[in-house]
C-alpha cells in the first residue's frame, strides 16, 4: 500500500525509504532504485585523508541524485530525485554498535507525485493548479501552498461564485477570497470550512515564508476533502446500484 506523501519529508535512509503512489499509473508505488552521492569540498578533503591512511572514516555531507521506479510491472515509470545527503553515525541495534549510514533529504522530484487525487468531474483549472503545486512542493513549499490557494479560487469560479460586484455607487469591486467563500458558505457550509483552511495556509505561503512540506500536505488534505464532497459520485452510484438490486430482489442476470 502506498504511503502518504508527507512520509517523504525529512531525513530518509535507503532501508526505510517510504513508497508513495506512482504519478504515472496511480496504481504502483515508487521504490528506491539507485542513488549517487556528491561530497562537498570539506568532505572530499576528508575522503582524501582516509584514502592516504591519515584519518579514519567520519561523517560526510553534500548532495545526491537518485532514481525511483514504479513497482507496477505494466508501468515501471522511473522518477528522478535530488537533494541533500549526509553520511552520518547511527546506532545499529542489531549489531549493537555505531555505524555510518547514508541519509537523504528530497529537494526535487520529477515527475512529482500528486499532492492529492481529484475526482473525475473536478474542473480542469483546479486540476492544473494542483499539478503546479505538486511540482513546486519540494523546491518551494510556499509556492505550492499559494497554488493550492489559487485552486480554491478557481473552484469558486467554476461553481459560479462571482468575482466582481457592483457597489451602490455603481463601481466595480473585486471580491476577496474570503468574501467569495462567505457567499459559497450559504449553500455549502461544510465544504467551505475545508476550503477556508486551504486559503489560510496559502496566505502564509504568499505573504510569509518558511512553510514545510507537511504544512502543504495538510492543506492538500483539506482540499481533497472538499473536492470529494463536491464531485465524488461513487457513493451515490453504489447506493443507486444497491437500490436496483433490492428492487429486482437480486443481481440482474446476463443472458
């Protein structure tokens, strides 16, 4: 089973690398296939000392690139990753001794795993904003959050919530995101609770800085909830099928 996207955040090692959903087939999961490490200047100097037997193995740092591969045999999509790398001491509980282990932090993934899955009827501009957020997540969580906020605006537009009103003085006024959400809340109050949370996280990405991958993933969960409430018809279709079976007093028989 695919792990939540947020499990790729923070320091990872090769043994416990989490498998997230493949962005290509949306069925398989991405397994770590290979990595290449690139030590920084200080680490290269230390490696040279070790090579000349002038010092012992110790912690190193730098950057890395790697390849993830989908484990679905019908897909086998390869995904390129890159980021920060350290070779750090860790305690091996099995062998009960200290050992050096490779650890990685992701800064780039292409093609990017999806922040959230959208129902089939989701408006195209909403899907486009989510795709941009997914691509920006690892290089700029702030930008990704801003794109999720844009997805909320695009959703309101697709649902017919007006952007412009005419004031009493006959002037055009552009409504803020919150004003538009307040209008939408008149008919969809529970959905607006989720969308408003996405808006506040997006505001932090736009006007502040320092959001984390986990912050954006949280916003994506709220947006996914709202989209399911608005566009996912799978439950109603299943209930409709159940009613038809009950009406027939059994499954329809094919000839």
